[in-house]
DNA sequence: TTAGTCCAATTTTTT
DNA sequence: ATTGGACTAA
C-alpha cells in the first residue's frame, strides 16, 4: 500500500495522474524508480487495475528484477503479478504465441551475437566476399541499423559498399536465419512490430492484454521500440514513460533522444511531470556532474537540487599504470570500509569490461569479496554453450545449430566436411535434431553420421532410464560422452574454471526446474539473460561497466580509467561530435551513481593489445577547477614516460609532411616501435610509426 | 579429411 | 592476452 508521505509534490502528481499518456522527466537520483513503483501501486490499490494487466518495460534484466522486488516490497504479493521485463523478453513472450503468423515455428530459438557473427562469416565466405572488402562486423552493424529503424530486409534502402549489394546480403542473412528457425535480438522487436502491423486481429489480442504500460529509461528507445509502444498503446493510450535526456547512452543501439523530446507531439494531451529534487548525492557530487554535463549542447536545462548537505569534493588520482590504479582504488575501498561502509555499497565503474582484470586480481589477492557484473556473458562462454547444447539434445529441443556445435566436441573425427554433410542430411531428413539423432542411434546413420552413433545411443539410453525430467542430468552425459575428459586435457587452470562454470549452470538448471520452469522456457531465459548471475551476492564490491551502472546507486563510487581513448572511448573520438556527447553523458551517469563519496582515476600508462599506451587525462575533466574536482598526483613518478613523451606529448600540436596539422592523442610502444595516434584536421585520425612519421612540433 | 601447430586479428558499451 | 583461422603433417 502506497503512502503519499514518502513522496514530494511533483512525484505525487506523477503517481496519481489519470489515464492518459504521461511523461515523467526525472533527473538522476530524483526518485524515478520510486515514482514508477508507487504509480503501479496506486493503479492497483486505488484504481483497481489487476496486477497482471499492467506491463512495465525496462532495458536490462537487472532493472526488471529490481523493479519487481521493489514492487513486492511496496504492495506485497500483488506486485509479483505485474508483468515486468525487457523489450526483448516481452517480445519473445508475444512471439512464442503468434510466431506462426510469420511462418516461424513456435519453437524457434534466439541466436546470440557470437553465432550471428559466425553465420555472417559463413555467408560471406560462401559468396567469396573477402573480409578485406566487406568486414563481417560492418555488415552486421548495417543490418542492425536497419532493424533499429524498423526496416526489414525487403524495406531496407539499397546500399552498395565496394560494389557489394548489402541489401541483398541482408535478404540472404534473413533467409538463412529462417532456415535455421532462429531470430536475432533485433528480430524479436521488429517481428512484434510486423505482427501487430500486418495482423490486426493478433494486434488487438495483444493490445487487450494490458490496461497500462510503463516504460523506464525512455530516453534510450530506438525507432522500433517506439513503434512497438505506439502499436501496443494506441487504443487505451495509457502509456507512462520515465526518462532523462542527460542519461541517453544507447545511441549506438539506434536510440534516439528525440523520442523523449517529442513525446508531447506524438501523444497529444500528455501529462508532463518534472522531478528535479535529488535525494541521492551530496551537493559536491552534483556540482561535478553539472560541470561535466554542461559542456553538452542541445540539452534540456535542468536544475537538480539536492536535499542533502555539501559532502566531500570528489577526488581524482593519477596513477602510474592499471595495476597501480587497482591497488590504490582497493586502498580507498578499505578506507571506506573502515569508515563503516559495507562492501555491497561500493562500486568500481569502467568504460570497457576488459578493465576489470587488474581489479579482480588485486581484490582476490587482498581477500575482499567482489562480484563482476556483466563482462564476458556467462551464457556466451564456450563451455556453457556446449553444455546447453547437450542439455537441449537430451530434452529433445535442440536445433541444428546446437547439434552441429557439439558434434565434434569432444573430437569424434568429424571435421569441416563432415559437419557440412551432417548439416545437409539433417536438412534433407525433415526431422528435428533429436529425431534425426534417434535414427543414428538405431544404426541408420551413414558416413560421418556413423561417428555420432555412440553419442546418440548414450542419449537415448539416458532418456529411457530416466524416471522424470529432473533425472535427465547434464553431468552424467558430459561425463560419459568424454566432454569432461577432453576439457581436462586442455590444461589445469582453464579446466578448473570451466568445470566450475558448468557446475554453476547445473545448479541454475536445477533451481529453475525446481521452480517448475519448462525446458523451453529455460532456454529462452538463457538466451535473453546473457550475463547470468543476476542475483546479487551479499557483502561484495561490485565491478561493472558504466552502461550497466545506469539506474543503480552506491555510497562509494569509483570511476576508473578516466582518460582520452577510454572515456571518451577512442572509437567515439574517431566518429565525431555526437559520439563524444554520448561519452560525456556516460561519465555523467557514472558520477550521479554516487551518494557520499566519488573518486575518479586515470593512469599514465596502460597495457592494451599487449603493448603499452600513454594516455592523457580525459578532456571531460582535465580543465575542471580544484573546487569541483580535487586532483592528487601519484607518489612515485613514472619511469618509462620520460624517454619519448618529453618530446612527444599527448595534446601537442604537430605537422606531418603529407597529412598536415594535427593533435597528438596518445602514444604507445617505446623506442623504435613507438607509435603515435594523431588527429589531423583534414586527414582524420591516423596511427603512425613515430620513427618514420617525421612529425614536427608547432 | 582431420588434427595439431602456428599466426593473425582483435575488443565499447547490451539484448 | 586471447581466440579464431590458415597451413601442414599424418
């Protein structure tokens, strides 16, 4: 039951607003989630809507889980009935029901990024398109871009790249996916839009499921998601969206801030609410946040007021390298702990997941509990994908991709040619992977399929002796088919961690089955819950990317690697202005996660790609005054920096004989191997061998 | 035709 | 530093 006393006037207005489109512009820390949760509570207990007729849409699984648990906390068990999930998860729910209309079997599976890339590579190879001429990643991002815009293969604009027709490849890619009975992540969204657009009766069935739809982080919606919401809510118009244009960080996924800025135009007579009171951070943290974000143009001017005191001015320390950085950060974490802050109330945030390694090493060394959130997704690990493929075969819901994945893992003497043959046999047989394998078990396999006979027999034996679904253990199969043995042959340290992962998966399967989840539903979860381990570990420091941190808050926040090349990321520096603005918002998001204490760090040298780079402090913070950000240099001086960088310093203006004038962004390597990255005014950004570049200072 | 060895490319962020 | 891809020996 909600009580208005916990809310301020603006929040109450948003919570109690009636049945029409509502836009809630909520600054960082202004109680956004609290407001959504209370609005749902109000809809259920005061307005009498049934929980299961309310839909809340979020961008990450973590946010969906968080919303649900806060809701249960507020209104009790009713909260559990509210439908809450990511755009992708909700889409999959619809498609499981109506995929038939799109000529997909309802048992279709989702394809993950790795398999998608492999598929595109195969496609390009079969057409003899060299990766020099068309990089697979480029084709994928072009297709993704079309899908984000809501354009299917038949609606995409003609696009020629190096004489290659990209649209034609898009068509071929979709054909291949259909043949494999798979959809990629973007297809989930796009296909729901097509379903609702092309089949009015299905559309009205879907629409009638919900009375109210609420969307969190609305600034991150892309055009398909926008259409998705339009189609879903056009009748009842009960759409509530919450967002903050300063926290838009998914431009690379096609998100368009205009959706939140144009909300009133798209939904006439929408109610608008502004939450500007910040309950989270000390004044000095907000001051830094504002100083950073102010440099961005075209933003809704916002006046975030804090209800808390001044607090400490955020610190910035410059470290020698990434290990020095990790040690000093861990030192600060221990200090905070001594001040009574719990481990679970501290987070280390970084731009790129690979930065987690030194922190993991130092935290482990010092016996401090930590959890890495995100990173190499649990479900994208090789051994987990293998194990899941075996498990799917055992439960007869595997498809050809899964069968092909494990047919030679462990080695069974089936190489590339053999796999090709099996793939063809499978397609010609018109059977499911499991059905086909049954034939093989009966000795009816020919050629390379014969080599699968022992595995096929193992599976059917295990199926015939199992009393129930729960008896179909994964461990037994992996053991008896030789998978475990092959894994252990690959080296001690690696094998141990991979076995641990498989054990974690087994536990996860057991818990899920115990909760009465169907096998197919579990596979869906595994497909969408890329990272796994979403449940929080008690009493542990969190390590995660800045993207993952959105929507969360901690007493102590440390943002590591605040350097040009990392934050802003090199990629965005090459892209130009819009990218840079998004990077700045990313830093803003990070800063505003902190309640009490904030520390930024940068390093003078850092290992990347195996060799050394010498970054300069991020342009976002390098010119801020000491009153906003207190800088403390590291104690010991860098050893290697002196040699070249006294002459060639980042930020220096230089002239090149053919490229003209430019600015040095960074330097990597040393001696004759040293290379500099220079952004030229005309020629763009280049990486040059320092020895041959003949740069002169100007 | 397959398995093992060596070499190259490769890394932003999430579903 | 890791991982997939090409090359070569069997």
